[in-house]
C-alpha cells in the first residue's frame, strides 16, 4: 500500500461537476492499493497517517500530526501510485489489486479513518476526479506499508 500525502491549506475533489469532498488545513492523501494488501496494511497506514508529524509547532519544527492540529483528511483512491514504472515508456498495472477487491479495502480505509478522526472527506473510488489543492510548503511524502 502506498499513500502520497500532501500538507495542504485546502483541497477538494470534484466528480461530474459536484464537489464530493473538501477540507481546509490538513492532509490530501492519494491511496494506491497493491495486489497483496489486506486489512492489516490499511490499519497500519491509518495509524501512520494520523500520527505522521509534518505540521509546524510553535518553534517552526515539524512536530505536529494532523490529529494534533485537528486538521482535515481528504482521501482519494489512485491506482496509478502502484504502477510498475521500472522500464519502458508505458506504466504497467499488474502490481495493483483488482478493482473490486481494491474498492472493498478503500471503503474499509474510509470507514476506519472516519471512526478514528473527525474531519474526513473523500473522492469516489474509480471515478474520474478533478482534484484541486493548495500545497502548503510544498510538503509531500510517499508512505509505504
């Protein structure tokens, strides 16, 4: 499982001209689900995301998590994160979980995140989404479980 996280001042996702999720300060999280990922990887990633310290404290050090600042979390499924790009000029997707199975894990991820954190928004699994954001920093990290 891979999560590309961006510290944002605001972010939103739109599907068919309708906003499906938006947050102010917090984390925009693009989630890529790999072939062998299961519920254990989801649970581990949620713990990491909510405690990952990338927000500034009073001393201008990255010591605060999204939970510490009571920030928002915007989840967006993105299977292209798990593409095999090791050779050639076209990505391969054999490392991605099959869509129906990946959707189950994404739904579980979203549900568990909502149980663990107050401000959670999301895109729609498998939809053609338009994501807008203001990256704060810029600060971007790739987390893997």
